[in-house]
C-alpha cells in the first residue's frame, strides 16, 4: 500500500476537481430540497447519502472526460483510477468511516484486496498491480444542508486508518508509527474462494 505522503502526491493534481464536485453535489441537493421542502422529512441519512453520492459521481465523471491521468473504471463500484497506483471511491464519512452495501467485492476492498476478475478490468486502464484504495469522503454541517469537510481517507482491516482534510480545514490524522512495525503490507489480489459469507451492512 502507498503511504499517506505518496497518496497525497498522486492525488494533488485532482484535489480541486474532487472538492468542487462535492460542493456542486451538496449545493444541488440543497437546491432540490428548497424547491420541495416536503422532501426533507422523507430523506433518511442513507437516502440523503445516496442522493449526494449520485450527484458527486455525475460531476466526477464529467470532469474526468476533460482531464488526463484520471479515469472512471468499469468496476461495479464507482471508482476513479488515478494513474496506475490509486483507486478512489466517493462516500459519506459522516460516521467516521465509509459505509457500504455488503457484498463480496466490498469485503475485499475493505482489506485492500482486488478480485482477480477486477484486476482484468483494471488492466485496460494500465493498472497491472493491485492499487491502493482510498475514499474521498465528506461530512455535512449540523444543518445537514451545507458541506463541512472533504477528506481523503485510507482504511484497511488490520491496519490503522489515516486521513487528511482537503477542504474545510487542514487536519491530518496519521497512524501511530512504532519502530519496527512500519506498514509494509502491499495491496494485493484477493485469493479465489468458492464462496464467502457477506459481512456488515450499511449505506453509501
């Protein structure tokens, strides 16, 4: 897996795109609610997250067509490939960690593992080795109508998460480094399995 500093370096040219896409998504969500106030009561946190997620992905997809070095992948989950080393997904981080619909693929993503068939799809984008998976996520203001922060976060079961803020502050949270315990586990191709029980639940 790439370190936080390496991910920062790879993503730096696209940070403005990521932030503006979230800003536009939340603004259009707010505008839709202002036009139909009765919708507010009907929007659960998961429904709101789905709505903002779809709007964010629309803006990311549109921007990617005009930018070099970033591509929307053909994977079932919406990812953009940044170069050939990083996959970025877009989620709410309101609860501190990305929430995903339970699936076998998500089980592997949460462990920085890529299914062999997904690696075949990624090869068409020049990604020949398992990339590091990060989340570009957001939190909302207490009003739930305004964007609070946009962050880059890396999660991996069995490893300490790290994140840094790209809009709404300059906070950084790095894993505690203890001499002799540096992270050296690379992202890897998931082993083939006949079946795996689905764990966890949640929303976008």
